[in-house]
C-alpha cells in the first residue's frame, strides 16, 4: 500500500525497501520455527517412502545455482550408482539438501567451489557436501547444531542467517534414523556427511 503512494521521496523509498527486507527475514524465521517444532515433535513421526535423492539434489542445485553464479562459485555433483533412494519424507529431505547447499554457497568465497557426492553404501545413502569455505573452529563445532547458534567467527557473522538451518538439518536427520558428521577447521573449508537409511 505504501509503495503505491504518490510522490514518495528517496528516503521514504529506502525505508520501504528496508521494511520489505525485514518482513521477508521475519517470515523466514517464522517458517524455520514452525518446521523446527514439527520435526522435533515425537508425536508426528516420519511416514517413510522412497525418495529419489538424485532428483532432490538436482532440484536444489537449480535453486542455489543463481547465487553460486553471482559469486563465481562452481557447484559440482558427483553421483555414484543409479539407485539412490532414501527412505523418508521427501519434503524434509529436500530441506536437508537445501540447507546444506545454501550454507555451502553462502560460506564459500568467490572463485572457489562446492562439491556434492552421493555414494550408496549397503543399507545407507551417504550425502557428502564439501565446500572451500571459511571453515568452523573446534569450539563452534560443539554448538553448531544448536538452535539459534551463530558462529563466533566475525567473517561468518557477517553473513545473514537465523541460526536455525543446521538445527533443522540435525533434527530431520535424527528423526529419519540417520546421523550427520562434520570435518572442518578454520580456513580449511568444511565437509558435512549425512547418512540416511536407504529405501528397500
């Protein structure tokens, strides 16, 4: 309504743009909180079905591709095998992939890369996301999957975020009967490995 008003000066337009950005950030926080509550509810179990992880990651790569191109980041998908179906909820597993890849692109300096690998090992699907980003200190790693945690690294704090993305990933993976592992060090990038039960 305000944007439709006539004769708005530059200051008013700048203020409206700030209001719009704030509203979008607030909407993202609300969406994340609702999802965090849902995936943490023991009375709302996963109704598992086969999920094509190849298709899921390809869709996510399309979404983060624009941001990666702007930063001149290469995002590469390396696939091993044809049967890459996990047992789980398609929407939730899509969110796991989206959060990991968008974090990787966000935290990787321009000109570097993000690699996603998806080998299958017997009864598990392993999703590996490696990025040449700023890395995570040992101290931060202890709290990384905690709700609202923000890194103590000033370079990471300069990036926008709610501190809920990895907490959501952790809860989703846990409720699917999987696990997540992290290898990282400051200045040396990070590798996240998500293990999920394979569809029978």
